C-alpha cells in the first residue's frame, strides 16, 4: 500500500497535477493536438507548491493517460513587489526586512511569484511525426 498523504504536501501538489492534466486535456481537445511532448509550468515562490513533489508524483498521475510519455518542466518564479509609495519593482529581501530598497516602505503589491501557471505545452510537429 502506498501512502499519498504526508503532512499535507503531497495532496496539495497532487491536486495541482490533476488541474494541470485537466487543463492540458482541454487545450488538446480544443486545438486538436496529436502528441504532447512537454508541459512547462511556472511555479511562484509564494505559491505554496513544492516543485520537487510535482515531479515526484507526476509520472504516477499520468500513467495510462494521453500524457504518459510527456515531460514536466518547472520553472521557479521569484517574488516581485511593486512599492505602493514610490512605484519601484523589487524582490523582497530578508536582510532589508522586506522593505522597498528605494524608499524603505513596507507597503507593496505582489505582482509576480504567487501562482502556478502552465506556461507552454510543447507538441510533436508534423515533420517529426513522419520520422
């Protein structure tokens, strides 16, 4: 018997894997794609998603599906903040106590690095299908 739940991490990532599979299936059907080779996903540092677990359970989740021979590639996306006081974009830094490096203000809007997004679906092109 395989345990799929350990301190909440696996179930969280597994739900994202299932969402990715469902989203790719919708695109495949809508665009009449033949063979998908790779799925490239951007994972924000503040998303709460651990890329290691996405990779660890991806192969098991796609076994027996149309994605069985696909590769999952994840890119970690760093956090970017837009300072509400001076308008500067910056990456929060613990050494700077997460303040804007330009004006020292703490108020800012998270503009990058929170979610998980399917960035690209790579398909086999017609030229290679005949080889």
